[in-house]
């Protein structure tokens, strides 16, 4: 069974695991879980595998590390302004 979660539920989903945990073990546990973005999706296990960090001390630690590998589609419309005018 393939699970799908919205990006807004990512941190609570990570909290369902036990920490500390090695990156590879966390990636394996989420393989096949699809994260739904504003425009697209990605495999959560693959995203975790892309993180440079080898070990996560907490769900907050894993969530923060994932922020660096999320694709641009995760945050909104392509070319969307941050409000600078």
C-alpha cells in the first residue's frame, strides 16, 4: 500500500518514528510514501535519502534537514514572488 501525505503533515508524520535514527533506516521506513506539494509530489524515502545528514536526533531535526532538499514545487507556484514589489 502506498501512503500519501500533504506537505503540511510532514513533521507530524515524522514524529511517528522513534529517534535517534540513522538516515538510511528512516528513508527505508518511508519508501513508497508520497509527499504531495502545491505543484507535484515526491517519494519521502527518496527525499530523506538525499539529505547529507547521517543521523537524526528528533523529528524536528529530520524535518529541518528535509527543508534543504525539497523541490521548488513544494513551496508554491513557479516564479511566485515573496512579496517584494
